[in-house]
């Protein structure tokens, strides 16, 4: 199971990495990516305002956040896209940029 986000990943989940400018696609690949990313206990602190929108079976959470890890701290913009599947909201894509 995914210990970092409680297994709430869609089968086609994708992460678009800020630091490496690459895409990680598929639930297992994203889970493995997060396991590596969270080894140094980073902090993701959203900043106000956060925009939440829903359109039928999809939703988006967007805003800015402060990311702190062993490499330092930075403020980045993010967009998380969700899909409603199997009776629950699942993360479909996670994207961030400086």
C-alpha cells in the first residue's frame, strides 16, 4: 500500500516533477517515486488562497505552497487533478512549478 497518500491514487496517476522536469506515470511508478521523495521527511505547506473546482467526475485543487526538504526551501505553484471512480475521489495528476 502507498504509505504517503493512503492509496488514493488512480491507476493512471501521474506526477510531473519540478526538480527533474520529468513525468512519472502509473500508480506503481508514482508510489515508488513518493517513497523516495518522502525519505527525508519533506514538508508541503499550502499557502492561501487555494482554488477548488469540481466539474462532474473531475476536480482540481490549485494554488501555491512552500516545499521544504533536505535540498532547501522553495515556493511553488501546484495543480492536483482528481477523478471520481469506484465511489471515491482519486488523485489523477500532480503538477508543480516554480
